[in-house]
C-alpha cells in the first residue's frame, strides 16, 4: 500500500483541484518504519471528518463545531494504528454526514459530484492520494461515492465496527466502512476491523447468487444496466446459479421505513444544536430535516421498527441459501454539478437491514465516468462476501486509479 509519507506528499500536491481533504497537517508526524508492524504497516490512511483522530480537529463538515483537536483516536483508528496504518488527515464530509455537500470534486470528471456523504474519502482514494480511507454510511454514504468515483467501497454488518469516537447521526443506521483501490486491500482492512476466529474453508463450488434489479424503486441508465447484466453473465460463465426474486412491495416498505427512521433519529441527535445559539450555522436543508424528524410521533417510530424487525427476519430466511446478492449501486454514473450528492435509492435498504455491502467498479462510460455493481450478503458474512469478490470479480474490476 501507498506509504504514509508519499500519501501525505501526494495529497498536499494534488488537493487544490480535488478538495478531498478537510484538514492536512503542515508536516506529517510519522513513526519510524521499524515501529510500524502489522498487515497495514506504513500505509497512509484517510479518515472521514466525523471520526476522531488524536491531534486533528473533527468538524463534521459544519462551522458550528469546534476546531479544537481531538484528544484521542476513535476506536477504529486505534485498531488501524495498531496494525501499522498512519492517519495523514481528515477527509471532507457532507454537513453532519447528511445531505449538504462539501467542496470535493470527482477526480474522474471535476464538474461531476463525487457522491456523499463520504465524498472526500472516496475522492482521495480515486485520485491516488491514499490507498485506504474510512467513511460512514447512513443511507448510501459509502456505496454511492465509491460508485461515482470508481473505487472499492465496503460497508460492514451494522454494529461490527465500534463507533466510539464517531459523531453518530442515526443510532440504528450509522456504520463505519472503508474505501480502497482493490478488494485485497479491503480484505486487509477487514482483517483488522472485523477480526474473526478460525478461518473458514472456502466453498469448493460456484456461488449461489440472487439478482435484485430493483426496477420499481429506481431507474437504471443504460451503462449501469449493462454493468449489472455483464456482472451476472460473468458469474454464470464461472458456474454461478442465479435466481431473481420479485420483492417489489418489500422494497417499497423498507425504503419508507429507512426514510422515517433516519429523520427521527437525526432529529433527536441534532436537537441540542438546533436549539442552541449555533443553530443559525446549520444549513436550511439540515434544519428542515430536523423539523421533519421531530414531527414524527414516537408511536409511529416504534411501529416502523417493529415492521423493520419483521421484514429483516423474513429476508434472512428468504436469502438464507444465497451466498450474495447482486444489485445496482447507483442509478447511473456521477451526475453533473456539485450541488447534490446524487441518489442513494439502491443503498438504503441494506443500510436499514444492516447487511454488509460492497461496491465493485467494473466499467467506465464514454465520458470516463465509472459504473459498477453492488454485492450484498447476510449479516456477519463480511469476510465471505469479500472472499467471493476476490475470487469472482477481481479480473473484471476497473478502478483506473492513478
């Protein structure tokens, strides 16, 4: 992986155009190489600016927050340091990891959005500034920017990466994940943040796959439809069995539950700020989201969580014999303009269910914008999902990173 000093130097030299970094030190304090041991020894690490790094400020993309440096690392940063990684700076996030974008541009085409809310982390990896970077996902904040920037993005099973030291937006949704240039790099991070016991033997067979085109919740453009079709065709050529269940009503219900859950939890989390003297520093979009969330009665929220639990049980049973699900990552390549982070419609269901999700970049459009596919597995099948991707998707990936 890219050495921390080289990563820092590249970031300082290139970021004027990309604007992936919210904070970079003037000089990088890097331990001696002999002190850096472990699977990530010496690797430069980007950290989304909602996650604490000792000695660096955590601003959450908002002027309402303090510029004082954090006193301690977040739990996940501590784990990665122990494995030899070196945090080199804080990457740009949308305001409080919600909707209002930061200044980051897409390294593939600067006039197009990098996605969000983990925009800076995805862009820093796509621009070749770092090989790995931490992000978070509430709706589609990992998978969507990975898709738009053309890098590997991994959102683990909910709750498996400790959130101490993270500014949590939605308590039952927020998940810490990471971006990388390759699946093998993502596996290296997973070995640190998702430790497991005895390694399980790899199945000596082709995978069993479910295809969810999700046509009723979002329309795919031609390039993204082709990426999905090509992925399924390659898997079938390798011997995979593919089924295509019809779950239109469930998908609509899960999307509704996600929207209401996110608003209700966001509003409770940001209510102290919204009622403080700093409330005027919140964007109108965020203030309106807090208002909408506070208007949701607790009885409605509780009812939605019961429906969520029921659907989760049903879906676990429905996909119990499947190794992974192939589904869209985004409706199309990164949209033009920087005022929006794009649609997360194909990501929210998996954030609500808490299942691990992986974006694989597989192609580029004539404009040079990346497209790809999303693979999803049952809870706690994170290592298995990455293993299937390493064996079945490695040759078809198209990262195009520098």
